[in-house]
């Protein structure tokens, strides 16, 4: 910066203080000389103040930009489940993990994992990550786990058994997870509770290297990530399972908010699960099936929404009525599910037969009617055998599964709390 006369400000300051020094030696200090020196310093400090102010504004803008960023993960279809990409550790190591709103813990099969189910990808090696730390039994995160068989002073061990019979054993630690963002910059979340399996078994596919718990539990990925973002919100869009080459996204933060033509229903949380109230099921061309307001294991609703469960589970009475309504409008030969799980199947020999399958609407509380296409309500179970993707929940909690959520943008607002649905081409999200 230059003055109008072209003289540098620092040169003027030096000259003023030299004049002040001379006057102080020859006579009592002159007020005018002191004032001239002070005015030059004040001018410089003023310039520095403005510079610091702009630097502060720029810093705040950058920090605000960071806190408002969305965290994004790619999600792909697999056999009866959806896998999201997690980049674990330092340096980041990519794994595919089941995206599961019905589970809490985030885990991976870890080296050496000699008693783990067979997976095609390499195991995660915590010894090669500079950010991995094991947690002791006394830690708060360890106390959150449903089962902690470890003794005081030792590492936090866990044993899990899932409803489908799968089992895992391992040690709980913390780890850094890296996500993409819409800005293109990576976003690192530090000290995320992370389980390292030493044993695992069950129905996991060979592509699955871990699980991403997306429930409301304190140790879930959702609960540990969204408080640091600008909005306590996450959403996903599940591409059709048949489109094995397609992918979509799980988005955390305000960038994932469901917009456009949507319906929204109240949500509650029970035992870390997201609970909705299903009022009726309507079959196009037939009638509606009322749903009892209560269900086993729930106090505030009658069904949970679960991205980690494949088919819908409904009470026996509701299922029986639904089967009757669908049977009324489908003029196709009946068939049998090879697995004996799904009660209503048809012989489908081509696209003309598929056109005979009805749309089915799930009406949730708040006038939130979610109209589901045949792709979202019927599954190919064998050659030329297509079945209604609903089974009996028995004495267990009813579930709105992931087949029904295909090509829906599903958003979870944890502040309201509520769930929103919007029909979408998930391959384009």
C-alpha cells in the first residue's frame, strides 16, 4: 500500500521517530513530534487491523464451510442387502459394509480373522493404521454395547448375535473414517467407535467386509457423525437390486434432505430403532387392509424401518388379508416359494405377466402414502417364480424392509423426528 505522495508508510514512521528522538535530546519532548509519530503507527495498526479482520472473516467462512459439508458414501446392491463404502483408518482402507439402520455397531473383519466367513476383499489390518486404538472395558462406548464379556482393565470385547443367526466376536476400538463430500474435499471423522472382528459367521455375502450400523444407538455411525454436521439428518436411495452395475449414495447432513414431491411421517426411537406407524395397506384394483396400531416389542408405533432386512414382515392377520387382496387382482398361476418363506407366489413367464402385478400402497401416519411398484413388492425367487415380498412377523417386531425401499429417497430427520419418502430414480441421485 502506498501513500498519495508515493512514500512508503514504514519509511514515514522511521522518519517520525527519528525526529522524535532528536527533539527529546535537545529539549523537553514536543507534543507535535510525538503526535506525528503516533499517527503514523496508528495508520499502520489500522491497516493491520483491517487485514486481521478479513483474515478472521475468511477463517470463519472456511470453518463454517467445513461444518456444513455433507458426508457422502457410495452404496451398491448385493444379494438381498445394500453395501456402502467405508474408508477406514490412516491411510484410508476401503471396505464394503452392509448399510443397516437396524444395527448399531460399525465393524469389519480384521487380520488375522482365522474364523471369519469367506470374503473376497482383504481383511482390514489395524496394525497398519496409525489412527486405530483399542478401547478398555471401562470406556463409555464399551458400556453401550449390549454384551461386554471382558473383565475390568482388559480390552473391550464384544459378542453379537443377529436375528438371522449371524454371529460376530471382536474387540472395540476407535478409528478414523474418511468420506467424500459434495465440495470434492475429503472429510475425516476421528475416533469413531469401530469393531474389529476376530470371528464371524452367518449369511454375509463374500463381497461384504463389514457392517455400518445406522441406527440411533450411541455407537452407530449416524449418532457419531451427524452432530458435527450442520443438520442431524441422513438419507439414502436404494437402486433396484436387479441393477447390479448401478450405485447411489448415503448422505449425511443437510445436503441429503429429501426435496420435491415427498410425504413425511412421524418417527420415534425405541431401543435405538426407527419406529413408524403403519395405518393401512392398499392394493390397486382391490381393497385396503387395516393394520393394528400396536405390535410386539413396540410402544409408540407398529413397524420399524430397516435397510438391513430384505422383505417386509407383517403380523399374521395383516399378511393373510394382504394375500387375499393381491390374489383377487392377479390372474396368474400360483407357484411355491422354494425357500418356503414367502406365502404368495406366481408363475411369471415374461414382461406381459409382470404387468399383471399390482401397485401396493403403504399408508403411514400423517397421510404419508408410499405407493410401491411391483418391482418394490415382488421378488424373483426362482426361474419364472415371483413372490410377494412379505412374510409373517410372528411374535417379532414388524419390519419395512429394503426391497420396498427401492427407488425411494428416504430421509431421516433426527431433530423433528420424522422420515420422508420421495419416489426417485436412485441411479441419478
